[in-house]
């Protein structure tokens, strides 16, 4: 688990010195097997610089990292470091110094000390873009009182169960249309099934889902002819994530001053995201003014936010932009979860796919081991939407198709700020109702 990815001056990193000893006091807990740093335990505070580390020369560390694995394999780099340095280690890559923990009990303790307005690692190229081009920011990049004000208002619309139940019919309609997409593919194939990689379709499905929840309107991304404007938005999100990873550990201003291609591509992606989100929001508000009447049916998150005076319109637009960007892809998962999920100390037979492991009521089996959405007051804002979206999608898919994989192979993962499959995954879909493919 990535405990801190913050510049050394951060309050959180400074605070790390005061409770690192507490993180080490779990004398009875199992520890990650390691060469150096293993089994270290003390009840007295120890200096920050005694945390196991590959060294304090961030630029030399970054050079070795680039040579050995590269920025798109940072999750594998962290696995190696946990094996070498133990369950707590620190590393300086470029100008960013981070402290990493993997033990779920340490993760729980870390979250316990966060306070009422916790901070998260702010992605440097995102901050640089927003500051240089003076773009408005939402809860993703806000701090302290400004973050808390926005978050409390948004929680009422996206986290409260009484509100989130309104998302069910909106998400179910999109899932049913995705089923229809596969039925059309099966009919076109003429072989009684369809085989192929559906990752692009899933991106379009995610975009259609989040826009329906936010605006209460469909964008037609699952039609046979796809709106090219909406497809541009999806492509921009992918490019924004892909170009972020190489700029995590170097000052983004260097990329900007030297007018590098990666910076230009990053800026172009964000420009598209903001322009498209602005257009969607303006179109929605214009239609709302023209209708001039109150709609008592649920019209989506934006409709509710506009009817609530707690957030200014510019802040609403900034947060809608972030929700659109986050909704197309996925939660920004702290990448050391990859290491935690493959550590035999915390998961029996970790390389085996066994969903039943999560049914255990024993906290030693599940406690703080599944943090894909984060935890606490700053957990993923779109968690409820994502959980409903995945659940409803899987229900519709498994009710309509038998899903097979013809050839098992190691797909691998790549880090584009989120973990993604390294190569396409081909599925075969067999319909339970052949008549549906003829409609």
C-alpha cells in the first residue's frame, strides 16, 4: 500500500516520523519475509532515516528504475522493494519521496491518524496543468476547508444510499443495451457466438453509464454508429492517464519548458476533457432553462446539484468534469495494492483466483485487504456508482451469456496511473437465448 506519495515538506510525511514506531509495534503479527529490515520491531520511536531505503539520491534511484523496469512497471518495482526491504520502506524517485507499507494492520493504523481533512498525493502533471492554464479544480485536487465543503455537498448526491438507489434504473438501462450490442455481434458473426476483445466497448459502456448518472441523458455510445465527439472524450481520458505516469517523479515544468511531446499530448488531453465536459454541462443547463419547470423525476446528479445552493456553478462544473474523467476509466488505485494482493503472508494461495476468500467473516482474512476504492472520508467519490455499475453489468451479462476463454495465457499488467491489461483479452460469448440474436 502506498502510504505516502508526497513531497518531503508535507505534513503527512513529517507526521510519519512520529508514528512509524507504532506501525512497528505489532509484535505478534506476521511480517513479509525479507532479507534486510525483516523482523525489526521496537517500542521506542526511531528516526525517519532508519526506514529501509535504496538510498537518498533520488535522481540515481530514478535512473536505475528507468533502466530496469520503466515507469509503466512501477507496480513490479514495488513488489521487488517489499521483498528486499520489508513491510515498510521509503524511496526517493526524482524529487518525490514516498513511504510505503504493505501490512493491512499498518494500513489501518495509517488511516486512523488521517484526521478530518486528509490529503492525498496530488498527481504532479495534473496540478501543473490546472495551475498553468488556470483551470478550476474539484475535490480531486482541493485541500482542507475547500475540499470539505465540496465533498460534503457531493456526498449527499453520490454516497448516501437513499440517493444512490436512483442510479439503479439509469445503470440498468445501459447494461441492457450492452447486452444488445453483444447480441448484434453474435448475429453478425453468424456462428452462434462472438469472440473478441471488448475493452473498447467497455470504455464506451463506462462513459454511457457515467453520463446517464450525471446528466440523466444518453449519449448513444452503444449504438451501431458512435458519436465521434464522445469518442474523442474517451480517447482523451486514456491519453491523460497514459502521459501522466512518466511525469510522476520529475518536475512537470521541465517537460513544459522543453516543450516535450509527452507534455503537449498531456495538455491536449486535458483540453479535450475540459472542453467536452463544458459543452455537456452547458447543453444540459440550457435545456433546463428552456423547459422552465421542475421535474419531479430523478434527472441525474447535475440536476440535483443545480437545485442545491451549496456549491457555486463554477465549482459544480469542475466537479462534474472530474467525475466524468474518473467515470470513464476507474478509481486511481494506489499501486502497492498489487504487491499486497500477491503476498502469501496476507493471502492464502494469492495467485489463485478464489472469490470465496472474500466471504470470510474472519477479520484476519479480509481486514483492510481490499482497498480499491480507498477508505475513510476521502475514499473514491464514485464508489457507489462504480459498485452499482459493476454489479448490474455482471448480473445482466451472466443472465444472458456463457462467457469462455479459449486460450489461457499470462496477460500481464501495465501502469498508466492505473493498472491495465498489457495485451488484449479475448472472450467468447454464447447466448442462453438464441432467439435474442435474431431480433
